[in-house]
């Protein structure tokens, strides 16, 4: 469950960042096997990427590539599965070029970026991966050139502005500090508002689940600054509509499609004092429909 939740978040997160740079091929499936590529990215040919504040991620996205983000370090089998998807894509690209009677250069074939929060020295050595310090940063390991694959070990990345966008995909303190940095970005940053919403949505979806794992509880704590900052932004900017949408989304996540009775609660909840409203929304996962109606009926006249 954690893996699926992280996959969905990581796809939305990377798509939000990369869309200004090029084309995202969504839900692309590998023909040789029923496997779905997480993110297949093609940069715009005329895109001036130097002016986009994506740092290391922007550098990785200068050429066509696949992104495979992992919540936990991938196993040998998972690494090989990623490689199978990459080479199936290569096969499709080569076949398309032949049908169009054009040559395909090695540099035109996508590179695979495997994003992992941590990775063991044993795995790095086993893959023959090495750092290229003069062109990249600590934590980026390249497999032999012929394999067209690199591994980004997120917790090893230097903690600076250039790596922020990748560190958000990490774990533990690495992710927590990155989320805090993201909330402190200037309000005019082109990615800040939408990314805060994506992070807050991930947190809200996790909170509505029963029997959370320790990892999921950690994610909720790490994402709390983004969630609270989103609420604060709406409060400061008077975004009543945004608050109503948030409450509606949380109620739908808990109870499904809202009938007239539940829909009538949305505005009532929005008018509760902020501290009480936050506590109520965070406890939705433990409330039945009847308990929610009774609670609001008792507290709101």
C-alpha cells in the first residue's frame, strides 16, 4: 500500500515539475510485459531549461529519459525490471525510426534514472556504478555507458537549492528538511503552490487510511509542514473556495460521493475555528457518517 501511494505521489510530483520542460507520456505500458513506466519524459526541442529553477532534476531532464522513483531501496529484481522497461522502450524507439526510414543515434535513446532514498555499497558495487564527480554531484551513480542507466541515491545528495526537488522524494530527515525548504520558497516561485497541494493531498490520503504502517506515519509527519502551509496560504489569501474544495475532497475520500446531507456539512465545517476544524478533519478516518453528523449537530447551532 505504501509503495502504491508513493508511486502515485511521485508521478504527480515529477509531472508537475517536468511539464514546463517537455512532454510526459502517461501510463505508457511496456509491450513485452505488463509493466507500466512511472514517468517517460521528452524535453521540448526549443525549451530553454537554463532558466527553470529545477537544478539537478532539470539537468537530468535535458534529454529524453525514464524516471523510476522508489519509496524503499530497490532490490536486484526491481533494478532488472526497470532495465527491462528501458530496453523495451529502446526497441520501440528503434522500430519507429525504421518505419519512418530515419537513423537513430545512441544519444537519442532514453536514459533511465532510478531514484532511491538510500542504496547499499554492495548494490552499487554489484551494478558497477560509479560517480562522475567532475560533471555531476555526490549521490549520482552511473552504470556502464552501454546500459544508459543512472541511480540517484537521494540521502547522499548535497543539501542545497539544486537538489531540493529530488530530496523531496527521499525519506526520514532528508525528506522532512526538503519539505520544510519547499514551504519557505518565495510565493512567486512557479512550482511552489501546486507542489504544496500535491504534498498536502498525499498526506490527506494517508490520514484517511486505517492501520497505518510506521513508514506511512513518518510520511504524514514529514509532509505536515506542506499541509499546514497550504492551509495558512488559503487563510491569508482569503481562499474560501479552496477551503471548501479541500473539505469536500476529504469528505469524499472518507465517505465517497456526497449526498445532500453530507454536502450541507462542507460550509459548516469551513466556519469552525481553524484549530477545531483541523482537528476534525484529521480525525475523519475514525468517524462514521452518523458520528460526524451527530458531532456537528452538537457543536454547531
